[in-house]
C-alpha cells in the first residue's frame, strides 16, 4: 500500500524478510538489499498500490533487472 509514502520503505523491508535476507539495523540498507535481490532474479513485479504520483516512489524503484514496478 503506497497511499502513505512514509510507510513504503518499511513494506519493502518486510519483503526482504520474506525473501530470507539478513536484517540489518538500518531499514534503508534492507531496502537496498531487497532491490539487489530482485535485480538478480529473472522475473519480479512490485506493485505500489494507491501511489498518488510516481514522484512519491523516488528511491523506491529498483533499477535494472528482469522485473517491473507497477
């Protein structure tokens, strides 16, 4: 749910736990680890539901890899 942009990093970090990534102290580090893990996969899809405008997701869209954000 991207309706509240401030909660998105925590939600991406929670995805890291589902992917079995080690949990660092810093949430932004875990977000970057999630993006690194996604880039290494052939296919992935992130859905940012209810995002009002793409600019609220700045820094929360992984660059590269075989996936997409919607």
